[in-house]
C-alpha cells in the first residue's frame, strides 16, 4: 500500500520522527538508498528505520529473553500468553529452534516460522498461514529445528525478517509474545528488533550475574543501533522457593533490570501440565494466578 511512493529527505525525516540533521547523518551512515538522489522509497525507509507510524499499532510485542536455558522463558511465554489472552487476542511465537513450546501442543507441523522469513531468498509462506490455535483467543506460530539454520546475516534485511513477517498480522493481535532461544545472535537480534518490550525470566536458585550483564549489553546495543522503541519491562523471578532473602537477590538483579513485584513460585503442576500438553488454566488454576498477576503488572507497564 503506497510503499513504492518516493519521499524527499524532509518528508523522510518527518516520517521517522527525527530532526533533519540527525536524519541526514544517520542516512549517510547507513548508505540509505535514494538519499543522494532525494528519492527515498517508503519501503526502503521502513527497512532502514523504525517509522514513527509503527507506534500506531495497538498491539504490543513482548520478547521473553534470557540467553541461559532453563530460566523459564518458554514457561513464562506460554503462561503469560495464556493470562494475557483473557484480555485480548494473543499470539505466541515460538522463536527457538528447540521448538519446546510447539512440541508441547502440536506434534506434526507442516510449516515452521522459518518458512515465513524469506531467508536467503527462499520463497516464504505468510505467518498467517502457519498459525495454529492454542485456545479460543490464543494462537501459536510454531517453530522447528530448521530455524537453527538462521545463523548468519547475509544482508542487512536479515536482522529484520521477523519484524517484516509480523507486520501484516500485528493489527490482528493485542499481544504478541516471542519465546526466544537460549543464545545471543541473529535469532535473538531479530526478536529484539521486532519487539516493543523485553521481559527477562530469571531462575532464582542459580542465576549468573555475568549472563545478565551480557543480555543487558545486547539489549542496549539493539536499542541504540536498530530499535529505539525497545523498552525493558524488567526481570521476573521464577521458581522462587522462598529460601533466599529476596532483597539480596533483587539488589544484584536491579543493577541491570527492574524487578517485577510478582513472584513466580516453583510449582510441580507447571512441568506436569506441560507433560500433559495442557494449558495451565485447565490443570492448576491457582498456579495460573501467578501469571494473571504478572499479566496485570505487565499491562500496567505497557501503557505508560
Ligand atoms: N515456576 C516453575 N515451577 C516449576 N517448574 C518450572 C517453573 N518454571 C519453569 N519450570 C520448569 O523448568 C524447566 C525449564 O523451564 P523452561 O520454561 O523450559 O525454560 P527455558 O525456556 O528458559 O529454557 C521446564 O521443565 C519447566 O517446566
Ligand atoms: Mg525455552
């Protein structure tokens, strides 16, 4: 829709919400096609900049991220998504080649999210076509091992493939949750460029301060270079057992991330519901309450 419209430098600066000098400097740095001839395609601008019109989406994209495995990313993604789906249509994107979230609910999938990226010129299937239902108001974009091939950026666009795949369906959902892989790299960077918010689950028994520092650096790098809209929602303590003084834990985490008030206690029904391929509300409504509380806290932070 009007994406091939050619824009002047002035129009372009206005659309991306920057003053002229900053826009010109950034455009030169990026070698923005069309800048020198003063004919910048809208589609080019979309690829190189975060357009301020993006802000008009009323959907919220939240990346659930921590490069360590076993912290609760997949659990928080599924259960927070389930809780949020009570107040608006929600999409869970399984963005991990291990496909844990997908395998919990769907055994044989035809397409994975990798098929909708168009990576290395591969013809892509729209994200909309690969989506599977999880519940009444809750959908899943499934993953598979083939996402592990998404490792190297050959073109600048490769950092924005998830963001682009999401664009046509963003307005269909109120909340979009991205379950990130336990690694730093192209897959995570795509998630952080597609997202508006980041939430970091932390396993309270053994967490690595160095790991939090590295993740914080990655988030800051993406915010500065590629996605100035990205906001840190904060860290949520998971598998909390009440054994450690909370204040000490929170102090070391707060150096890097604000900490949610809601605590996710360790509860056996959580892995049990997963083993039974069941949503938490069908299995243990009390455990779901943690995630309903977290959802309320998250919603409070989305609108400010
Ligand atoms: N609050 C919790 N109580 C009990 N078990 C949990 C809790 N959160 C996560 N788990 C379990 O811990 C394991 C790792 O969690 P998972 O969400 O898969 O982490 P990640 O996606 O970060 O690797 C899973 O077996 C999951 O069922
Ligand atoms: Mg996981």
